[in-house]
């Protein structure tokens, strides 16, 4: 059971990292200025950002619960 939870925890962690890296940044630095100009012409995909935000919230909650279960079992 411990090994299964640990493997599941690692997979959820990797998924969480991937989803967070896929989200667009909200910075207004130099890259934000360049990106902001392109968004005026091509538009921003709000639906994808909202979906990635929800997925990251769910994965973070699952990661939290799994980590607590592993700590309790071990």
C-alpha cells in the first residue's frame, strides 16, 4: 500500500508540475510587453488558462491528501 501511494504521489506531482508550467504567466516584464502586443492581434485563450488553473487546483489537493496519507501510514 505504501509503495502504491508513493508511486501515485510521484505521478500526481509530475502532473502538477507539467500543468503549472503550461499555464501562461501573468508578468508584465519585457516578455509581457512583447506578449501583450501579440495578444491584441491573435487573442488570448482564456478557456485554456481557466481549465489549467482548475486542473492544477485539483492536482494540488490530491497531492496534499496523498502526502498526508503517506505520512500517516509511514
